[in-house]
């Protein structure tokens, strides 16, 4: 539709967030990919597709069905209804998620504190909707921030207050400063969003000691921590993984956001939230925050698809409720690709780490993402030209900051490509960077 055709509404007639860049980012990136299908995509954070099996979906479903009848004692009619009818708002695999967290993360949680959601995106939305009680409420978030979190906050009218990342993923001292500045401005900081393991987009991880400092600060400042952990299993080395914030949480300061998109199947669209904070109701009864989130969910998606949950539940059951061993192949592929990308950058930009034409990059210890810093601003127009003229896609880091200041960096993802595609993509990216530096120097 063109601007000259008659319209019934304008964006100004709708919720203000619909005109916000945070809500247009994902659509823009998808549209660029669709317009340039032959371009090598180092943009998408999608999981590796080589190991997807359609037959496994049916097997997982059958496994969970047998669990209902053989382990939980449901009659065939009850099991059929549980899978095919509208379901329990909190979900039907909450007990298996609790077991998975105990096995893989050392987290002990009551299954009733778990709400199974339509992807982790819904989990974020439910928590933010619950926490936003009035116009004085604000959310703190480590910048750069996952754009899905920023967009969800916009939709519930919850301002996002940035916190410095620092070299170790979060500047705890700056978080303390920002909490006090917000309160001095008459605002009420409700929570701080963090992604401690291989964060999207920065790829950084928070050291174990800083995780403990975060929890201490949260307790001192009466602040919740929203811990998002989609990449925690995908570390490159074989040493022990640092404990999650939730595993260290003894004061119910952490609301834990989880997803099976990267570890099982993105098409199932199953995530969850662990919200064991105790909430006193108007009648004096006390229950977990999960109960309040379930009430919001009942008005948003009613319940998460029981069939999709069954597929996830079956995969968990087939692996003793552990996804560590179940993702050995995937972890190996991501490690291979991450190392291949970093090596490729070193080979293509030797001696370019300093000086006016510096090209630098992060070297994450795992996960999907590498951030490349270049000596010129990176924006959507440059991405469009990169796709059109050079045949390579990436993500401007400007999408992850909550202001309009120029950002001289881009994010590369290694999760959905082969080493051969990485090489081709890096060759094309190198040509773009070299030409852009030359053009600006001239």
C-alpha cells in the first residue's frame, strides 16, 4: 500500500511502542534476509539445522505420551485429553523442567514456581507486565541489550534504564550508581535484566565472583535480577561452567528465564520462567510469583501448546532430563564455528588492532556471537548495501542500544552456518570494510 491510498488508521492512533525502533528491528532484519536470499547470513542467531530430525518429533511425542500413562498413571483418555485439549495455564512439563534445572544447573525449584511459556519472549513479557505497576517503575538492563527485551518493555510502558556492561559483562558498581540515580529521580527500579553467559549481542560472560556481587547488591538494594540463559550450555572448553545466578540465589532475588529453542527445537516455541518469589494476595494467601504470571498468561495465550510441550518433554525424558549430553553435537559445531570465525578475522585483518583504521573483535568463550568494531558508523543503510552489493548479512550493533548515537560495530553470528559459509561471508565482509575505509579516507 502506498502513502497516497486511503487509510483507516495511522500509527499515531495506536500504541506508541509500535513506532519504536526496538519493535521494528527484528522485522527489518528478517526483511533484509528475505530480499537477499543468496547473501551469506552471519546475522541470524538461529540454531544449527543439520541435526534437525522430523522423525524425532514424533518419537519425542510418543515418549511423553508413555510417560503420562506409564509413569504418571493417566488413563488413555486422560492422556489424550491432556495432549489435545486446552491445557493447564502453567504447563504440563513443569515437573520435567524442574528436574532438568536440578540435573544441569544445580537449581532446586518447586515445579509450581515454573510457568511454561510460548518461547522465552512470552516469559519476558509476562514478567515485565507483572512488574510494571505504575509510571514510576523502570527496568535496568545491561547495555547493549537484547532487542526482544527492550521491545517487550516498550509494550508494557516500562522504561529501560541502561547499565554499563564493563569488560566482564556487567559493571556492578555502575548498576549501584544507576539504581540510586533512578531513585533520586523519583523512580522505582524493579529489576535488572542480565544475560550472564555468552550474552546476546555482546558474547560476554559474567565471572563467578561478579555473579555473587550482583546477588549481594540485589539484596542490599531490594532489586530483582532477571536472568536470561539461552546459551549457557554452549561453552567452548571442557571445564566446569560457572553457576547460574539462580543456582547461587538464596534470597529469591532471581527470576530465571529459560528457552528450549537453542537446546531442543526452535519450532516448538517453548520457553519457561522460574518465579519462586513469594507474593501476598489481598486475601492474605501467599503463593509464588508464578501464580500471578499464569493469570496474565491466561489472558494472553491461554496456555502453551500441549503438543509442543510434549515434544520438549519427550526429549528431556529420553536424556534423563539433561540437555548437556543431548547437545554434544551442537556444542561441538558452535565451538568449531566460533573458533573458525575468530581465526578467519585474525587472518584477514593482521596488524589491524590499532591505529585509525582499527578493526577489532571480541573472542567469546562460547555461545553464538562475535562483535566486530570498525572505524566507521554501522547502520541499516550500510547493512542493506552489504547485502545488495557484497552478498553478506550481519547485524548492526546500533539495534541493541536505546539511543540514536552512532555505533561503530556489528554483530556476527556463527550458529546457522558452515565453516565454508563463514569463509565466504568473511571474504565479503572484508571487502566491504576495506572499501568503506578507503572511501571515507578519500
